[in-house]
C-alpha cells in the first residue's frame, strides 16, 4: 500500500517548511500513520500503531531527534511542522481507540449473560456456625457480667499446688483419686504439673493475685482420664468465686437462682440444695434443678424430676489461709458448673461425644449464627 501524498505545492504557505524536508518526508509519514490508524481493526492493533508512532523508539520521537541535526534557522519551522503532525496523528489515534473500545464493550455486553435464576452463594456469615459450647459459655458470661462478675483465667497446665493442695486436697487425700488426673513428668521441684482437673485452681490464682472484694467467674477447659457416653477426657466448666467480708449462703442462693432463671429463660426455677462434700468448701452442696418431661420435651424449672447441675459451698477456711487471707475477716462462696452438661440440657443435645467429633452436619444443626451474640437485652439464644 502506498500512502497518498500531498504534493508540496498544495500545502498551505504556513506549513511550508523553510528548508528542504524531502528526505524526512513528513507528509509521507503522516499519511502512513493515518492509514495505519484507519485500518487498525482492534485495540491490540491500535496499541501497536501507537507504540510505533509515539513510543520511546517510535517514528515521531525519532523525527524529533533529527531537529538537533538541522541548521538553526530550519529548526523552528521543522519543529512546528512535527508538532502539528503529532497533534493530528494523536487526535486520529484517540478517536480510533475510543471507537474500538466502545465496539469491544458492546460486543462483550452482547455476549455476556447473567443468569439471575442461579442460587445465591452463601458467605461465611451465613454458613459458619458457633459451637454450642462457645455459645453457652458466652451466655453464662453475659449473665454473670450483668451481675457484676469479672472474667478470670488460668492455664490448662496447672501446678499440683493450685489444682489440689491449695484447694485443701493435700497429697494422699482420697479426692485426688476421684479426679482421674493426667499428670506430667516431675519438674525440677519434684512436683508433677497436671492438666487441670477442674476450674477451681483459678480461684487460687485470683486470690493470690488480687485483694478482696472479689467477684469472678472462670470458664475454661478441664481434663480427666475418663471416656464414655457422658464423659469426654476434655470438657468445660465455669467456676464462680465471691470473697468479701459479709458474704453468706443467702447471696450464693440468690446468685445461682438468678443465673438459672436467666440461662433457661424461665420466670421461676425449682432448686434443691443437697448436702455434699468438696474439700474446698464448708458447708458443701450439690444443686439439683427441677424439670418435667412432656413427651420428648424437657421443661426446666417445673415438674417433680431432679437433675444435678452444679456443686457449690462456702469457701473452706483452709483455702483462705492457703492464699494468705484471714478467715476471721473474709469469707465467700464458690461454685462449679459443667458447661457441656447444661448446654446439652438447654438445647436438647443427647450425646456429649458429638460435641468433639468435628462433624460438620452436627455443627450445622446445633450451631449458632455467628452474629447471634448472646445479650440479656437482645436475647441469650435468639
Ligand atoms: N471443682 C468441682 C469439680 O470439678 C466443682 C465445684 C464444686 C467447684 C463446688 C466449686 C465448688 O467451686 O464450690 O467437680
């Protein structure tokens, strides 16, 4: 293809260079570029043309370099002529680019289809589930926080002292046998660390770290070497502790009753305190909650059946002495509750082992929506 040439004689006078530009042939270049622009059939091609014309090694920059080699009186008019060429080619290029981009978009739109009948893909907020143990822990925490309790924590691996001795369970005490303890090898001090068998050692940690008045709950994992339909080697408890100068059994009863009413969402709850024994409390009690079975449904708080749900009592004077508190001045109450157990009861989950089998179908069925955070104002288990 031979680019059309404008004869020199037909150019307007203003564009006529004042020197012989024939070897540089601006007109030839311009028509060549315009032709290339004109015939470029897609965005890639037009980009090629742009690079060939304006790119670092393109024709127009090459032309500009020639300016330096010209005699001084010719530079100005040649430079102006190149600039005009640049403008015209630039304009043509841009117009063509826009036209091609518009055509490409129109073609894409014509081809693409959105199938609005496809099902929506659920995101993590809709599909993810909070495990019932986490949910129930949050529910318990919310209720006690509302009564002014703080959350305390301790490690899963405990000292023998915190888990047993300080809680008035000295070495050789038969209660140690009841706990089916997982022991670690002896440390340098000759004592064996343990996987804590209950959350009660957090009482000790709290009393050693802070001065009364104390009002804490301590939820967490506990471990015992025990496994059947109702026992797993790891399970969850929440410990409660109140220490002050005038704390008595009436406070304990009120706190537990308020807790159970809020937790089970009932107006009234039947409770029974049975004398029991724990080394760290005196007196010690186990608390049963009344329920009725109507068909398959369990109704908490009414009826004449009893279910044991927690242990409690007044903190034993020896425990207070072990943490350096004067039992003549301070006293208080403590309680311990199995989280998994009351979760099963509240949400009708029959098998404890399913809690820890990581079965997604179970979690989908019994789990909670991630944003259903339990609050007393908004509902504990909405
Ligand atoms: N630590 C006891 C257990 O694991 C539960 C318990 C009973 C805790 C009575 C207490 C309490 O604080 O006062 O079986």
